[in-house]
C-alpha cells in the first residue's frame, strides 16, 4: 500500500494513525470486553477436562465435539430450545412485521400508544412478566409446557420484530409500491415483488433476534415451562453440580450459526441496495 | 386490462372503429383533501378542471408548485380519486378503477426504480405483470433499452447509473408497456441544466417515434414551451389557459399566465371615450388607453368592452422598440427613463421606468438593427404594434368556497 502511495500521502497517513491511536486502543478494549466471555466459552469447549468440572485449562481436545450428544437429557433440552426458537421466530415475525410496517408508513390514531406499548413490553421486567403469565395460565387452566413457552416467547419477541421492521420501513420510498401498481401489479403482487424484498433484511434481523432471544431465555421460561426442559433450564440446573463441556460446544455452534446467518443477512441487504 | 391491448401496436387501429375522440378527457374534476391539507386555497387542490387531451399529443400541465398539476396527473394515473367530476380514458370512465388496471403509465419525479432489480428487470416488470410471453418480453426490453441507449447497462443496478441514465430507465420502464398515454411528473427536475436540455429534445424525439400521448407536468415554462404541442397553465387548482405554446406565450389570457410564462409587462387603465375606431388591421376594432401627456396604449378591443371600463394590457419585452422621438399616429407610445441596461449576448435587456411609475422590460437584439441603444438615465419612447397589445381577462375571482361545479375559465 505505502509503496504505491506518494511520500506526502504516506506521511499524512502515519500522522492520522498516530492521532487516532488513543481512540483505536479504546475501541479494541471495548471489543475485547464484548468478546472475552464468548472466547472463554469457545475455548473451554476444547478443554481436555475430566468429568463435570470445567473451570481450569487441562489441554486441547476435540473429544467434546465427538461426544456432543453423549448426554441424552441435554440433547433433548437443546432440541426443545431449537424447536421453540424456530416456531417463535416464525410466529413473532408474522405478527410483528405488519405492526412495524404500519408504524413506519402510516400516521394513524393510536400510533403513539402502539409505540409506547412496544417499548413498555421490552422494558417490563422479565421476572414480573414470567410470574404474571404463570398466574394467567393457572387462572385459565392451561397446562404448562411446550405450548405455553411458545406463547410467552412470542409475546416478548413481537416488539423486537416490529421495531426492526419499522426502522427498515422508515427508509422505504412508498412511490416504489406506486410504481409497481402503475406497471400493472395488484396490491398483493406489489407488496410481494417490491415492498417485501426491500423490507426483507429488517424482517430477517427481527426473526434472528427472536430466535436468539427465545433460545436464550431463562427467566420467563422457568415460570411457564412446566415439565418441559429447555437448554437454558438444563444448563442452570446442571450448574449446581458442574457444567459439562458439551454445553460450551453447543453454545459455540449456536453462536457460529448465528454469526453466519447474520453475515448473510448483511450481504443480502448490501446486494439489494445495489 | 386484457393483455392483448398491451401487445397491440399503438392505438392507430382504434380510430377505425371509433371516431378520433380525445385520448384523455377531464370533466369538471375536483380534488378536495378536506381539512387534511393546510394552505391549499379553499381546501381543494383541484377546483374544477376541464381538459381534452388529443391522441398522440404532447400536452403539458404548467404551473407553480401547489397549483394542482401533480394532483391532476395522479388522478389520471389512478393514485388519487377525484372528489368530483369524471376522468375518461378513450371514452371510458376511469373513476374507481385502480392504477394497475388503467392503460396509462407514469414516470415518477423520483424515478422510483426498483433498487433490488437490474435495469432489464425493471424494464420488464410491467410486461411480466401482463403475462407477455417470455421471448417477447426479452425482445421488447432489448429494443426499448436500445431506444434509450442503455443496452450495455441492462445488468446494472439502478444505483450504479447516473441521474440521466436512471431517468432513461424510468422512461423505458413505462414506455415498453405501450400505454395509451404516458404521464410524466417533472421527470427532468432532478437533472442539471445541460442534461435537462438534451433530455428535452430526447423526450420529444421518443414521443414522435412511439406516437403515444404524453401528459407532462412541469413548473418550468421554458421546458413546456420547448416540448409541448399544447400547454394548460394552471394556478390555484384551476386551468387559466389552454393552447399551443405560441398562443399561450404571445396571447396570454390572464395576468397570471402573462406573468408566469416569460417576462411580461402589464399596463392598466381605463378605455378612453373616443378610443374606438379601426386600427391598422383591417376591420379589427381597437381601443385606446390614454395615459396622459401624449402617451397611449392602442389595443385590439376586447369583446364587450365599453368606454370607461378598466382594462389590463400585456406586451412582451421583445415586441417593444425604443426610439428617441415620440412616434406619431395611432400606435402605442410611452415615455420612460432607462434605469438599467443588461447585456445578454444575443440581446440586451432594458428596464424602463415610465412616467406613470410602471417598470417595463424591453429586449432589443444586438444584431445592429436596433434604432437606439440608450444608456442609463436616458429618456426614451417605447412603441409597439397594436397587434402586440393583449388585453387580459380579469383574473378568476378567488371565490370564497366554490362548489364542485365552479366553472373553469377557458
């Protein structure tokens, strides 16, 4: 790079680097703070530990990847979580997307209240929500289990979808849809061929967020799961005796998958922007 | 709309079965946004517009922003429903018909190109919606891209193109459908002057080639004069005058039209008692505005004008000649002092303050034919032929609340 640049440009670049070095250090510190727990999680998935105690580094091994599904209860819990996460992501996205679109595009009576409600739902303490939902289910006589977990997760996920979709909608030029109508597309076709593709990155982000929040949730789930065990519930109960390294491996794999999908979504958004 | 109307060549065949009526008719069209819109005069954006736009005509709606021209266009396209009146496309009432079922296409001011589709897919969008066979879509898109000279950009995304190129994609995307009429909403507004001028000629060429009716909305009077077969000048939700560019420019019907199109000089006064008689033109009755002190304006007598009635007269700056001595005979003559001289290359512009206090603008060509080239502070006599005095119709009264049946002045 510097070999092709003229001398004066090289000097200027060096000076810019020096001036920005404090900021740079700060940035890396913050990034380090963010990544450290994840790094530890990944690292201890490779720890050659014996038995259940996984706190000190014993050496590198791939054995936990090999025996990922060696603990049947843990595997069931993971499958439960992934299944619930998928259902929640789909349902919450279907319900939240229209809210986000309406908020982003139209001005209507009650728009402010809907806005407030969404933030209230996000800000409400989870523990209170979980407890309240439990009493509601008991009053209604609904048996707790897989279904109630899904209902609870969908409820707290909808606002996240609505907010990501609304952000995307704000940058959307409504004349694009008019152009589609003008060129012979009916209302539904215009939405499918023009509006939806433009909103898709927002919709996908919302769905991913839902999936992550659902797979991750402990507090609300613990109130409403009945006898259903999810991944976080299992890990928490196991923590008393020691968390097996398989948990780290599963965490690593979920993290990697999330990273891949999020990366793909960014690429998609760039491509659509042209 | 049936796909075969789209695949059919431009409507020439239609005239065999139906008399060549107007392509688009607006009958007393009103659009009232109710309390929603602040500022619009009387609450209505369009206050009763009657227009007949001919087949294959390049028709412009010209007016300042907020005059209702874009609302009128959007009502023809189907994006706004009129609150009163009828819109006929080839004799068929379009009110209540959604935009996707009207055989017209709109070129948006912002172009509204689909950013996630390639140029070719943008252009093919309308044909695909009408289920035109694949091979034909390919051919027509290809030919259209050649017409707008973008064949080499077919695979690009809109954002990779320049403003002028995007504009041509928007045009191609609309024209490829062979609509019965093409509606254009200030399509050149976002381009710089040079590009705009070349696109004006380009648009005119394309319109001649495809023979489709163009309805063109603009606030740029020069653009409207350059391109149009006819112009409707709009103001405050009403059409003030409809006519060919030359007529609208040289014989403005109202003070607004005179002021909006080109520079104009307006003189007002009362018709003199002895002012009627036959002027230079055989048979034409003329009147005189006596401005006192030997000054007068001679004008063709407006219909039904009586002596003593107030009259406004307009005269275009390039029709006025400057002289050192008062001209004699029954011609317009006004004395004034030159306040400013601006050299414009091919011509010079003089600002002259008359004895009565009115400022008049005079253009004289710099080709050596000017009788007098005065400087600042010189006293000059202005004169012009009687035929170049145009009495103006009184401006349409800003009625307090015209109903949907308020008449549109012609």
